């Protein structure tokens, strides 16, 4: 049972435009969500997170939106840069539980 | 801050040998570390949770006698793949919780294991 799903395996965006990566979850107990960026043969790098008490968190070019009623979160990257090209994983957890449940990942390609 | 290192970054070994992978938190103390493996084009799969000074908790389907985990100090956890076989070839990644009060995991760079 895939509790965290990223239904788009890939996304292609032009440099300067907005990239929107989506993630859905099924476990309503999850109350903390994270986005990680990963290059091949490297460990994931933490990007941004959001608690379930918020619906938006912004950090520079990255904004995460959370819609609890729809059990959906999204990562917006504006403006997109070629260096953003990587695999993006969303993850969810229960506060103080520790374990992360990852989505399958979305390959983002930003074209110059 | 929040840097996690792994050693080695890649290793090739013969079938039947054992391989030890180290995970260190360089600038913080991590009471909890996690071990993941990733197969090509797949998501990260949690193998086990490692708590300092206690036995690791393994996920369902992960053989604890094959994947030995030791968390002897607040900055070091080790994963030993015993009697490795070609099907154990994978990318192994560790992560560490920055503090008890946070749920953000910081990941190491990963170790590529190839078993011949």
C-alpha cells in the first residue's frame, strides 16, 4: 500500500518558468511533510518542510502548499533553473515518530 | 550544519564476503539514524531504525541477521552486509535526525555496493 504517491514520474519545464511537483497521501495521521532533492548516486538533500498546522511555507524560490482536506501537497519552484534538474521526493511522517514514508519521486528537467 | 557522511562511497566485493558501511553525523549528535536502500529508478526503502545504545528496529522483510546495524555512539552507526550476494547490490543511504524535537532527516551521500 503506497501511502505517499507522486503520480507524475517526470516533469519538463522551461528555465524561468514555474515548476509544480505534486504529491498525494492517504494516511490522515501524517502531520509533517518534507521535500527532498536527489541527484543520481547521491543522498537526498532536504529542501523544505511543512507542518499540518500550516497550509503554506516559503523559502526563497521554493514554496510548499498543503491541502489537508484533499490530502495533497505541492512544491512550487519559481523561477526554475537548469540546476534544479533532479529527482524530487516528497515524504511524510507523524511528529516524533521519526520514520519517513517516501513517494516514488518525480524527475524534474529544466531546459535552458 | 547537519552534515552526514558515509564511508565508503562505493565498494565492490566478492560473493560471500561481508561489507561494513559507516554513517557519521559530523557536526551534531544523532540519537536516531536510519538506513535505506534504493534500487535503480525506485524510491528509498527504509531498512531499519537505529537508536544509540539499543538494538535496531528492522522493517518487515529485512533480515536482521544479514544486515547488522550497530549504533555505538551518538555520531556513528554502522551497517554490515553479511555474506553478501549479487542481489544485495544496491545504493545504501543513511540519515540522521538532527534532534529529538525535529522530524527532519539529513542524509548521507550514499554507498554504492556491487557484489560480484
